[in-house]
């Protein structure tokens, strides 16, 4: 990509990339970063238990938590969110980020109330779209 193209891409995804840069600093300060790669002009950060795509910075983990199951498919899933960010630009945070965080919050509350993980996180918008874009195949589980 040309220098102009990179600049336009950064401007198009500026809000989420700024949040990603702040999160990168926090992850580094807490020593949660396992590896950083550059892929297609994006920083792809393998982290301890963090999975989120914020513009030009993609965090993924193969380590789950008591609230959310993560595995190696998380990388492709987060790269799917990266494609959403490219498509939606400044609309990514309200159209994808907010629904995604809402689903994650529901998963957390579900786990605390029922004592078991919510297994339908990836079945609804925008997670199922990110899976499709990232080429992730999941089998449907009952919850």
C-alpha cells in the first residue's frame, strides 16, 4: 500500500486505532504481550487473554478466561473484525464495537449468574459476521 493509502487508512480508522494504541500501552505495561507481528499493515498482537480488534491494532489470544472461551480461532475472528473496521471506518465503534462489548458484558453476567459460560457469543451480530469474514467455522453448542 502506498504512503497515501496508509495515511487514508489510518484516518478512516482513527478512533479505533487510537483506542488500540492506548490498549497496546496498557498491555505492554502489564506484560500481557506474548508476540507482535505485522500482517497486511496491521499490528497483530498475541496477548494473554485479550481478544479485540481496534483499527490497525489487533489483539488475540488462545487463552480463555472463566467468562469466555478463546482458542487459536480467535486470531482469525479478530482479523474478521479488522475487515469490518476497514469497511465501516468511523462507524465501526458504534456499529460493531458497542454490540460486541454488549455481548461480552452479557457473557460475563451470564457466567456470574448461572455459573456456566454463555456458549452463544459467536452466534449473533457482529460476531457471526467477523467469523464469516475471518473464515472461522464453529459448531453450534447449546447453552
